[in-house]
C-alpha cells in the first residue's frame, strides 16, 4: 500500500481519447436514426418512464431525492437523467441527437427538471448549488457524504457523465465551478483525496474552454503533492529556463578567428575610413579585390627588384647617411622576416588582405612600376614576394632610399 501511495501516477490513454472526442468530434453520425424519436426529451416532459425500471421523472425527483441507498445501488437511471451523444451502460437509454438538444433547450419544463436532477445528485455527493451561475459549496451533510464519495469510486464515472451532459444541454458554465470545488476539497482540504486522479484525468478535460482548463490545471499544480508527480500540465518554468541558459558550443570558424587575432601582427591602419568600408564589403567583392591586389603586388615586386639592382650599383658612390640608412633598413627587414616566419599560411593571407585595405598606397606603387615590369628574374620575384608578405617593408625601403 505504501508503494502505491508514493508511485508516480500515469496518464490514461483511454481517458485522453474519450475526452478529446467529447470536445472535438461531437456530434456523431447517428442523428438521422433517432431524429423523430426524441425519447430523452419526452422522458423529461414526463411522458414516458425510463427503462427498464418504468419510473417517470417526477417520481425520481420527488421520491428518490434523499434516498441515498437507491441512488447508490441503482445503475440504470443515470443515463436517462444525464443523456449524452454516446452509448452508456444502459442500452435502453438512447443517445442524444443535435436536433433533440435544440428542442430540449427550447423546452422550459425539461430545463427546470434537468436542474432539479442536477441538484439532487449534488446533494447525494454532499454538495449544494448556491446560485444560478453554477457556484457550489458544501452541503449540510458534507462530512458523511464526502466520506462515502471518497470510498465509492464508481460515482466518479457518474460525475464525469454529469459534467458532459451539462455541456450538451446548455450549461457549460456550470462545469468549471464544480471541478474547482472538487479539486479544492481533494488537494487543499484533503477531504476526498481519492478523487484527485479522476478529477485531473477526466473532470478537468470535460471543459471545452482551453483557458478554463489551464486555470484549473495551474491551481492543481500549485497544491499537488508531491509536486514532481504532477503530470497533467507543462513542465515547470525552472526547467525551461535552465535549458535556455546553456551556452551554444563555439563554431570552428570563431575559434580559428580568435586564434588568428591573438597571433596576428598588430598594424595601425593609415586610413580608418578605408579600412571600415573594406570590412563591410561582401565576400564576392573581397575575392575580386584580393585578385586585384595580387596582380598589383606582382608589378610592385618587379619595381622593387629593379630598384634593388640600381641600389647595388650606386652603393659605392652614396654618402655615409644613405649607407647607414640602408644598413638599418636591412637589419629591420631581417628581424621582420624572422618574426613572420612563424606565422601560418592563413595569417599571411590575412596580411595580404590588410594590404588591400590601403588602395591609395598600392595605386601609387603601381604607377611607378609600369616601366620596369619586364626586367625581373624568377628568383628575385620570389624574394620580393616574401618581403611583401612580411608586411610591406620593401615598399618602405624603396621610398626611403629614394
């Protein structure tokens, strides 16, 4: 018994399917079969007795009221008092039809007796109807009747039928107050704890209004014990928020970019506006610009090599200042080459892109290199290409030597 009390409840597939059909798939397809019968309406008009007992509605309302033994042990009257558009255990009782429902709502005599039958059954359960809006409260004999209701669980099926019938015959608004009252007694007051499973599995889901169902489920979730066993609503917000806070794993591209940014040689841009506009360019434009820069660099290499040859021929006649300047520049170039030798291939490509961010400098070198583009050897081109990849120091040599 202790294990059953602490076991986590499970949702009933049959209950969910039954209540879904009630809310969404009514009416059924048997309306034409009973369209001219109207036996449920005629019973409430006191024209025919219910079968198989042969008792009229007036006798039930007057003589059976308060006779709890008869109401408890007789299982044939409930299908006649609260008809549905589905077959019950009493096969003498016939299903409601849409046409019969419309006629029932128009008949004041039938509506009056239907409400009296509802009050009679509420009193049998220890509940009383207190106003015309459907609000209910404890009856005078609630302690005795609640104890009986907590033990006789076949009455839970009767409550489900009563709730369904209220919605069929125009009293949908009466269902939510009754279900809320039952949930309060079962979860908060603990007077009928055995009914909470049926209340959450069946009673709540007879309500067609989704907002009303959610209100009842929230109320039940607040008072359900243990709280982790509540399975009729969405998961708690704490779990959802915890899953959202998990950080997404960094992509390989972002990791690679962060690695390059750490080891990239710092270089101050000469033209901030030009570098900003280059950063906003599309991928296709960058590819075109990269190709153009490579062609310009080839021409610059030729010019640099020709200047280097002229420089070697005139080194002997240059003055001391120029010799010292060339020596300092060679020393700086050597250190730059050693530093850049540790860079990866992707770093060199990034440096080439940085060179492309200063189109004014490249265009100037291009104009100076047009006349000497055909006087370069392959070995000299390779040497100058290395110089260009190391940050453009050869260009700086040429300008300073001139």
